[in-house]
């Protein structure tokens, strides 16, 4: 597998956008927030740890698809 499928890319976009929206909703109103993939990745990793490492709810690849190098 040399590249992610459209479905996998859509899943990545969905997860990243949902995390960004959550962070925005948690901030006081009118607090400006620019897209920051490092911040999103930090939150995503915390979610991954809780969902996969501690509870085995789903696979890591199903939660956030990626290419193995």
C-alpha cells in the first residue's frame, strides 16, 4: 500500500475536524483559534491511548488510518 484510499483520507479529515470543533466549543466564545495540526494530533493521541490502548474499542487503523513505514 503506497497511499491511503479516499475513504481513509476522509476518515482522517473527519477525525481531525471533529477534534478541532471540540476544542473550539470548549473555549470561551469569541476566542480566536487557528487550525493547528500539532494541537489536534496531541488530542488525537490522547484519544487513541484511551480508546485503543486501554479499552480495545477499535483498531488504531480504523480510528485514524495511516501508512506504515
